[in-house]
C-alpha cells in the first residue's frame, strides 16, 4: 500500500493515474491530476516532437504548486511512449528524460521484447534510477516475461474493457489481475533477487466502484483514460467529448479493432493490438462491404466537418472503453481524481462496516 | 445486503451461487453448495427429462440436512433453464416447479423477450410466488427491458469473461455491473411501483478477490461456474476437469464462439450467444481451414477416446471462463463456497482497515 506513495510522495492512497493518451493527455491534464494527489502522464506516443515543450510546461506549472515542489529533482508527472515507434524515439527521448527526470515512463506496445529492456535500462541509466519504469501488459505470459527481463517498478495490467489501443485478445480485469498477481508473486518468490512490481489496474475503471474493485483484485492503484476524456483539460475536440458523454452500454456500442488505424493511416501498430472505440457509420459501412478507399474518403470529408464529424451516426474515431456509459458529465481532471479516490475508499469502508 | 439472505434464509452474506451449468450442475453439487450457506442450481438446460429425478434427489438430500430443513416449503436449490428450448420446456417444467417449489429459477437465452414474461408469470403463479425469478442479462438495454417486463427478483449480470454460453458481444463486469446498477436504479426510481432487483455478478469470478470486487461494483452476491468444475461434485469427465486445472492465461487460451455448438450439433442457440472454452486442436484446425465435416468426424472420434479426448492438444469441448488459470486444485463444492465467501469478507476487511 505505502510503496506507490513512497515513490510518488505527493500522491494519496489509492493512486489514481491518468493514462498517457497520445496527444490527448498533455502537460495540462497531467499536472492537474498530480496536483490532486494522483499521477498524470503526458502521452508522447510515437513521436518525440512535442515532448520537450510539454515537459517544460509541466515543470513550470508544477513549480507553481506547493504540493508538487521539491520532489527530489523529479518532475511529478510521467511520460508515455509507444515502443513500436523504434529506436529513434528512444534516442530522442533519452536526453529529455535525463534533463527533466519525470516521475515515471509508461512503456507500451513494443515490436519485440528487447525494446522494453533497452528502454528500461537506458532510462534508469540517464535518470540515475529516479524515473520509475511502468510497463503495460495484458496477459500473464507478458507479465512474467517483463518482470524477468525488465524488473519494472510497476506493471500496468490492462483488461479487455479498455478504450483505445490494447491487445486484441485478453481477459477483463476481474480474472486477469489476480492471475497476474499470483504468477508474478510466485516468480519473485522463486527468484529471490527479483523485486515484485506494484500492480496498477487499467481497463474499464470509470469511478470509485471500479477503483475499489481493482484494489480487492490486488492493485495498488488504478489508471483511467476514458473517464478523463470528459474533463476540460483533455486535449480533444468538443465533438469527441460530446460523443463520449452520449454513448452508453459500451459492451455493445464499442468494439476493438483496426478499422480506425487503417482509416487514419496509423498502421505501424504491431498486429496483436487494436483500438476500442464507439461504433459509428465508418464501422457500419465497413461491415456492409464499403471499400476502404471510399471509407477513407468519407472519413477525410468528416474530418473537415469539425465537431459534427463525431457521434454514432457520424464517422470520426471515438476511442473509448466499454464503460463509456458511466461517463455522464464534464468535471475537472482534479475533481475526477479526488472523487474516484475518495469514492473508492468510502465504498470499501461502507461494505466492510456491514460485514 | 440482507435481502438475499431474507429470500434464501439458509444462505450467508455474501451469497455465493453455483450457476446452472447444463447437465454438469445436478442435484449433488447444488445441495452441497446450499449446505455450505450458498445457493446451488440444477442445470436442467433445454430438456426437462432429468428434472423430476434431480429435484427429487435434491429434496431427499436437503431433508437430511439440518440447516436446509423447514425452508417454508421451498426446496433450497434453484433450477436453470435455456429458454430458446421453447414452450414445450415451460409446459413440462411448470408442474414440477409447482410440486417442488425450488428457491429460484434462473432464466437465460430467450429467443424472444415474450418468453421471459411467460416463464416469469407462470412460475410465480404455480409456486404462489415462492420461487424467485433470476434472469441472466449481459447488457444495460436487456437489464432495463427485463426489469420493466418481468420485475425479476434477481438480475444475474454476466460479464464477457464467463465460461460457456454468453453474449458474443458484451462488457466485462467492472464496467457492466455499475452501469446496470445505475440504469436499473434510475428506472425503478422513476417508476415508483417497480421494485429494484438484486444484482448477482457472474463472469470471471474465481475466488474471494473476484467476489469482493463484485460487491464493490454493486452486487449482493456472486455466481461461479468454472471454479466449481474443479469439484468432485460437478458431473464432468476427468479429462475435462484435468483440462480446466491445466489451462492458464485464459484471456489468450480461451475464446468465445460457435465452433463447439456446431461440432456437437447444439445449434439451437440464438445467434447472439456463443460459448467460451479452452482453445484446442478443433479450433486450430478450423482456423486453418479444415472443413466442418472433417472437424466433426475427428471430434466424434475424440469422444470415443474418453478422458484422452480433452486438453490443449486434443479436441473435445472444454467450456471455461477466461479466469480458468485461477483454478488450480480440486476442492469440494462446499469448501469452494465457504472459501470464496470468507476470503471475500477477509479481503474487504483487510483493505478497509488500511484506509
């Protein structure tokens, strides 16, 4: 329980983090989440071009916040990377990691496992071990391999309900998290020099109920993406945000797949990943056999419409998790962070008091 | 919290039920689960031919157990039906429901919503309301429709991780259960004469951790299938049980689909349902383009092998949830019931005490 608060001393238990949604989670939301006693991530993604400017803004903002000052030379936000981008991204990122020492890097979607080792080792080297290593996985096999090869500080265990990109094939958190916990605990017990990583739960958590559930399943903290889309600090179009607020029954109305990567030309993702988003006209046309060329043409025309391009009967990508129906109003990222943390505690206390 | 214990007075909080796995959960396991303070179901499925004999055995066994006697003329086990079987099943079941008055009927997979209403109304009529109505759903839309049309006593909310049959497309419990809870609560508040059903969670729960999670998400009880496969009282072949014990990382090694229904000739399921099971040679051959005819021929040959017909490199159906990796040893159904209930409480108390 206390370990995440030891590593990120401005945070409160249970840790609530905002995931590094690529180009959606920038310094603004990241700092607000950290200000509220959580941990915000900047979603650098596959291209380091925005990284220095965003880290710099985060540093400025953090320096003006009493609770975020003097964090032992650590910048109190994290940075997320998509490892399939290749070694160029690593080379560009390293000097900035050295300069800013973010609290954590969140490593996701390597093309091959060696990439994770290179990122982990070089990040630890250039930051003197000050930047914690978070690695996102969605299977027991990956959890074991990553623990063995990288000794990460945190495993982000992402279940099937997550929005945006994740493994095409994986379990939901209720079975996944305990099985990962047991397998990793057994491995670390067997190999005495292997420290057990903390588990942070991702995928389908939308409020204090999901956060409380994650704690009972073995997590020390939780991370959300979709829920934070409905904060003014998320860098998304109003049309996208409105589509998130409107969607419900996400098990039926969202789907994971590769259609949007194809339509948007982001085709570098390794084959086993797909993005979960709200089903709309692009999906229905594709399912009815529309050619990719025509679908792309219509997609590009929809982009020009701006906010009108989103929605169930519109065409633009609305990445969101299958819990999207629990997102019903816009709140500040700080309020979301606090509310989820406090609700989780209240729910756990209340159930326990009735036992 | 107290409502399920009011309706099933021999049960303890939180309610742990064994799902009505067709021809796997018979009187033997059902009574053992109820003896341990849970609620066992007999999986009658689509054919009433075994129903009277099993209810009779359950009655005999219950009458010899002190804690299960004098339950206000109720038989302290439930019965599960697959509604797509049609009205013939209802006609055959009704006199037996009237005669034995099981604690609950668990209604699943109607071909059309009117079937649920007919089953609900006639069950209540012939049992004088003594038999509670459980209806299994996996979407918010179905939860609302069922609540409106049937006023069930319990909604069994089944998430995507469940083994055996379930909706091909639905969310996991972490997002699904809270959204169903909110939607049904709002509906019942709006329509003052509509009583709110209790929520019982299903799908991916394997132990006290999953059970505790379900309680934080809004459930009053939980039900398991896969976990009970590893009890001597489950009516399955040793080969099947061994395959369950051996499987792990179920997000990757299980899949939901229609292949087994096709291979076994159980093709009456409505289109939106599929069965989750452990991937094996039947799947791999189908994926590599083997004709259904040849796959069926090999399947039937495997049936003749007995226990050797199961396993990852064998061919027979091993329905199991994606949490199958958490099933590691054979325990009695009573021990499973007690352990899950007590572990859930212990986990909740322990986390709450650290807040």
